[in-house]
């Protein structure tokens, strides 16, 4: 056992040294800055998520270096030669140097409360400084002068055992954001809180937290996880889902027809669907986030539309209801109107791929759908949501099905054949083509829309389109009341 521990220690040392070498190569300015710190007897430590990610051998997202033994002004002076020193984060003990992708911090001692008074303590030990961090896996540091791993709260063991634990429960509850960080860490790292942390999170006050801060944690959970559902399932387990996402919580126990949904209730389907969406190859980050939110919430409308009869269980109109409900749900999480609009529209149309294939619809139907989705969405994005929806139906276990779904393949083939997979068909006529017959205004808009619909039905001659559109508009004018 001792030999195993020595081997593990040596392995971690090699991992740390390799990672630091890569960091110094990517950020060459760090070498002279650290040398200057040593010259002044300041001690610099790599802290926070970067240390955790090094141990997990994952990409390092943020570099935070905490410097001990100096004042804020002394650290600022030391960094001056390397770029403009931004002191806007002084109240949080953070210094940024323009052009350098590193946050420089000082050890802090905060008073208790939601809005603590921040004070710096240059002589604080690194162990004391790490105690104020949220979780033990984030309460490790690397001494950048001798590459020693400092782990006073056994964060390394917790990582190896997939356990989330807090160094200090009393400090943990002072910042409600930490609750949501636990949620996203569960999903990102497939780790589970210990009983103590669960007990704290069950009772923790989380109100008065800005949507911007909550949104960032939801975004990390969705975008950086192989299984975002783990974070949502945890909210349910500790009894907080109803408080945070009541529309989603209401899907628990809502039955579905086993013929189409052998996986269970609407909540289980939603969990599998969002995990399936997380596995889809979506290069554009904005599109990926939209589809993940849509997969998570696409069936919340079933709560009020589901009923049973002799033919089975039905949820007619759930897409329309869900498109409205999701606006309320997302408004608690984000202030981004475009994101909410796009998610709502995806949910509104999420049944269309299955319906068009089942009805053997014409190319014109695919073209009309593409036009309805544009310009914020396209048919391919709708197909991706449909793929996640179809894969979220595994009756065995909680993981989504694998592979391409036949209906989605057919839907995309027909959209491709219609030429509208990634954009709608361009109109052959525009408003200016009708200005010789009508004055600018709503009538011209009507003419353009009529011409476009006729085009989608197969009329390709511009002159014929124009004549038919003018004829229909004139008929409308005759029928309208004077």
C-alpha cells in the first residue's frame, strides 16, 4: 500500500510538472514574473480550478495565481512592466494585466455575511487561504517555486473517490453561488456530494443571487458536461428543483404512452434527452446551448396537456404550451431575450420532423418549415433537437440510446432534397417588384408573402408569380370592408 502511494505521488508530480511546462510555454511572461516574485521574497501559488484540472488532466480554463508576502500595491508595481495593470477588481483582491490571460490575487480574509468586507492578509498561510474555497477539490495549490502540491483538506483523495466536500461549511453558506457551483460540478465531473455537503445545500439560502451569476453556472453545467442531467437530478434529490425550475419539476410523475416512451415519465425522458443533446456534434457554441436548453425543456407542456383514453396516453398541443412555459422558466435563469426566443421557437416546432415524415409531406412543407424557423434557426438545428428527443427513450438505465434515429435521417434527407437544410429558399420576388402596382405599405408585404408561398408550391417563373400574387391581392382588397 505504501509503495502504491509513493507511485501515485510520483505520478502526480510528473503530471504537475508537465502541465506547468505547458503553461509556461503558452504564457512565457510568467517565467520572469515568478522570478521577480522570488527576488522580492513573495510566494506565488497556482490555485483554484487550474490545479483541479491539472490533477484531472483536463484542459485548463482559467489561470489564477495567488501571491503571498506582498501588499496589493507591491504586486501591482511588480506587474507594471508587463502591461497595463487593471485595478478594477481590487475590491475582490484581483489584479488583471491587459494582454495577460492570468488573474493575480492576494490572500483574503472576509467578514461573515452575504456582502462581506474584504481585507487582505499578506502574511496569511496558504493553508488558511485555501480554507475559504468552496470545495476540497478546489482547495489545492501548487507552489510555483518548487512545484509542490499543497492539499491541506485532502482534495486529491476526494477527487480519486469522486466526492464533493467543503473545507468549511460555515464559510460555504456565505455565498449562494456555491450552491449552483455544486450543481454544475456534479454534472461536469460526475462526482457526488458527501452527506455533509448535501445537508448544507438542502437548507442553504440561495435567493438574492443575480440571474447573470446563476446563468453562468447553468451554462457550464450544460456546455461542459457529458451528462448535464446529473446536476438536475441532484436538485430533485435534495428537494430544490421545485424552487429553481418548477415547470420542469412538474413533469415528475407525468405518464407517457409506453409505446412511444418506454423510459418512464416526462422527467426521465427530459433527463435522457438533455444528455443525448450533450453528445451531439454541434460546433457552434451558441447553437449548442440553445439545443441543450430546448432538449431539457421541450416537453414541459405535457404537464397540462396529457390525458388518457381507451387509445392510450396523449399530449396534444404540448409543443405550443411548452413554448410559452419555457419563457417563464428561462427568465429566472437568463436575461438574454434572443436565447429565450430561439429555445421557445425550437420547442414550438419540435414535433414537426416526426409529423412531416409520418405524413410523407411534400418538399413545399419542408420549405415552409425552413421559412418559419429562419433567421434565428434552421432545419438542421430542429433535426438535432429531434435526434436528442428520439434518443431519450431508453427503458434500461438512465443513459440515452445511441446511434442515429431513422426518422431523423429521413427528415434530413428530404430537407436536403428540398434544398432547405441550412437556410430557406430565397424569394424570387421582393417588395420593389410590386411597386409599379401598389403603393409602399402592407399591401406590398401581402403581395410578397403570397408570391413566396406560390413559389414554394412550385411556380418558378417570376412573371407568373407576380401576376398571380397581384390577382390574389386585388381579390383581397375587393373582399375587405370599405
